[in-house]
């Protein structure tokens, strides 16, 4: 009986804290380890614990000019994919730089501005993909709800798009991580039961004393 009560009490008092599971080298402290890099009209620089993607002067052959990815080699094979923990609630990352400079080689006629896309692509269902677009000036910490991707295999893409907006734009990203909900099915206890447990513990203490 005592063992049962102890087990219930421990479960009930399980931590409600939030923790993070590492995406490999999400803080870029190990350089480009864990990431696949792509450049075609843009430049990727990973140094000082930060990844920086910049559009080059002029336009690339495609609007996608640079990318870093994890969980895929850029050909959407998802091998090896990135497993989203079953208790992951969000993806967080910091944008520490989002600066636009005039690009005289662009016409500036595009309706769209240069942007950085942070994308979690689902390996089986495009409709589950979660994407966020960052534009010039968007510095700060971002939190993206990924509860729809719990337990699924995905790939993380940080994609830089160079539009014909008259600017070259540089983005720096850092501290990419999953945020986990640590709660493991807590059992709600009625107040009277908690009171009884506390009293029971007190009795034990007095006996031992
Ligand atoms: Ca450009
Ligand atoms: Ca541009």
C-alpha cells in the first residue's frame, strides 16, 4: 500500500517544466557539422557559432540561392530524416541579423522581397509542412508551433530566396532547437487525497523520529 501511494505521489508531482531536445549542432558551435550546405547565387558562412546566408549581387538562376538543411541531402530523400520527438511542441530559433543592402544589378520589380524560409518538411505529407518566412528587419527569437509533426520524420531546411527587389539581404540564424513538453500524463489528485497523503507522510516521519 505504501509503495502504491508513493508511486502515485511521484507521478502527480512530475515536473511540468519545458526542456529542449537537440537538433544536431543547432547552435552551430561545431561549425557546419550535421548540416548540408547549398549555394547557387547566394553564400553560406558558418562561423563564430552562427550560420549566415547572404544573397549575391544580381540574381541566381533560381530564386532559391542558398540553403542549409538537416535530415535531407537536398533531394528530398529524407535519408536520414530528422525525428520530431513525440512530445515536441515547438521549434525555436534566433534571427540575429536580417539586413538588406542595395543591389544595383537587380531591377527591383518583384512584388516579393528577399526572404529566409525556415521549413520543417514532412517526409510523407506535404500538407503537414510547417514554414515561417523571415524578411529584412525581422530579428529576434521565433517560436513555431510544430505539435502537428509530433513523432513524424521531417527535414529541416533554412532556405534563402533572392527576389528581384533591388536588394541583397543577409540573414544570420542561431540556436535552432525543438522545445519538448516534459509532462508525462500527470494524474490529477483531488485536494482531499493530497491532504491525506501529506498526513500519511507526516505519520511516517513521526514514527521514524
Ligand atoms: Ca541579389
Ligand atoms: Ca534581392
